[in-house]
C-alpha cells in the first residue's frame, strides 16, 4: 500500500545492540526511542505481503500538504526509455512546502519533453502530487564516495549548473531560460522564502 502506508522501519528492542554514531551523540539519540532503534529507512508492504524499501526519511517530500517518499516515484521515472537512473528530491516551493524535482541520467542526452509528459500521464501508479515540477537531464548523476546518488549536491544545484533543466508547463515540459530562472527566484523573494535557495 505504497500510496497510503509508507513508514519508517523500526527494530523493536534493538537499542541495546546499537553502538551509536562515531562522535555524533545527537544522531545516536535521534535513532533511539523507548528502547527501539529507528533505522531512518522507509518501507511499505504490498498486497502480497512483501516488504519494499522506499528510501530514507530524508527522502520525504511534502507537496500541497501530502507527504510521500521519493523511491516509488524514482521507480516510475526509471521506466522512461533512455533513463538509466533517476533521483527524486524536494526543492522549496516559492510559497509553502516542497516542489518535486527529478534528475534523470540519460547517457545519450536525448530528451523529448513532450514524450516525457505523455509518459507521466499514462502511469497509473503516479500520484497527482508526485509528478515532477522540474527535471534535470544529465549524463551522470553526482555520487558520494560510496557510489550512492548525492541528493544534497542536487538540492544545492536547484535549477543551476551545466545540465539542461525543464519546467512543467501543462502536460509537457519546457526548457528553463535564464529569464525564467530569475523570475522564479523573484517569486521566492516576494514570499520571503529566498533564504531557502541558499543552502
């Protein structure tokens, strides 16, 4: 029931087996509650009783008051032809909450925004709030030292950098021009949220 019941995976009674984070007592305290170990991993159970990993608690997005995890959306975006990897993450909304942004790794760099918009509209398991507002197209997603996608790097980039970025316009996507980026940033300033763009 990924649409309604994604939650954090907890190991009951496991606090005694958790040695803690090196030189970070606050992070250790955040993981331990009433003798239980809160993993920071998100999961859900499907109709057949199988459990699925749904990302990390840092991968929660809140769009128009609705909370959801990034991993199920990444799985859907990964179905689009040519995409070898997808990263979904939150960027601040100009008014409140988050907007969905996705970085798509497309080694050839060929991206058809109209076809992508049609593809999203045809996905029955993509919630209305989950559709990305902004899309970054890249030949290679940034990675951490352990070869995981570096979402903090992507969040800091916002819509800047060398990669092309597209913005949803109705059922399709259009390239973000320099003028559009300036206008969008002015919206944040107008609502007193421009400080959120300086992470």
